[in-house]
């Protein structure tokens, strides 16, 4: 898998995807983006996995794009125009893959999550952060507005909060990130892995088929007008009710016993 840049380990039906470029704070180089795409493709096809955790090795979750590699791209005859368009296109494709995966993906964040790293957190379905983690879309500080990261960010937090982060280039802490909706839970650094895995186990314990259709419906409806959203989700719930295991789950609840899900 692209020279092991993204680890893929499965335990208790939870896949742990680990960004493995700690010497560069897990910056999203071309190779790292390719490895992440490979990992997500593998995850999407892995029927044994019910939920995934995305984390970073070393001191940070992810420091965004590899600026040295980006500068090297300027050596092309067109000054890098084609390279940059391709780079941000590939990155956007990777980010957009996460909501389409059948499994929920939880970001486990420590250290910093900056620029495209913050975008990665915002693109995940949920996030658990260490209490000392910091988040930022800091490109404006070097003259590069974080335009693609703001797409995911502005769909997680309020508009004014997102815009302030984008134009000031400042960091926010874990508590502020939770207040704004970027993070679900906060844990002490030494408890981060356990807290994230606990959340993953809860999700993994639910009916896989229900979570799969529910995740798809969540993203399909979220930007629809109200009436269309209800029309869509009503159809999804009717479909969900026809599952054998949903029938079993309801009957088990009525009979006060554990469901026999297949």
C-alpha cells in the first residue's frame, strides 16, 4: 500500500488507518494522497469492517499539504499550473470519498490538524480529539487561502466561525472545536486511543445494514429542501423496515431480549 504510508489494521471489526509519515507531521504528499485513496478503496470493499478510525503516527494528526513538494511543482514549464490543479483535484476526490464509504469513519486527532489536515477531520463522519489538540486552516498566513479545506470546514461549523479561522489563520483548541461542531468528543491525551475505540465499538455493535443505509441517507438529505429530505428519508426508513434483522431487532426489544442478528 504505497510503501506503507497508510497502515491498515483490523481488530474487533474496527479498521484503524494510520498516516505514517511522522517526520513530516503526516503531510499529504502525492504519495500519501495515493496511499490514502488506496486505503479508502480497500475499506469500502472490506465487508468484515463495520467502522474505521483515521489517525496519525508521531507528534501530529496531519499538517496539511507538503509545501516543499508543492514548491517543487513550480519547476514545470507552466509554472506548476497543471500540477496544482491536479493536486487539489486529487485531494478533493480523497476527501469526498469518506462520506461515500459504507462504514462511519472517526478521526482520532492529536497534536495539530492544519489546512488539509483540518479538512480531513471535517470530512470524517465523527472526530475525537486530545484535549491539547489544535485545529487551523492557516494557509492565509503564507498567502494561500485554504479554499478547498473551507468546503468541509464550512459544512461542520458556523459560517462566521469558519470565516474567522480562514482569514485570521489562527488555531482553535479542542474545546472550541467541540463547541463549533468540528469535534464530537475530547479526551485526555493518554486516553485518546481508548476513547476513540470505545466510540468505534459502540458503532460496530449496531446493525451494519442499518448504519450503511443511514449514513448514505444522512449525506443525501442534508442539503435538500425540507420536503424533499422527508420524502427521501421516508423511503429509506420504509426500505430499512423490510430488513430481516430490523424485524428481529424490534421484536427483541418488545420481548426484552438481545437480538439475533445474522
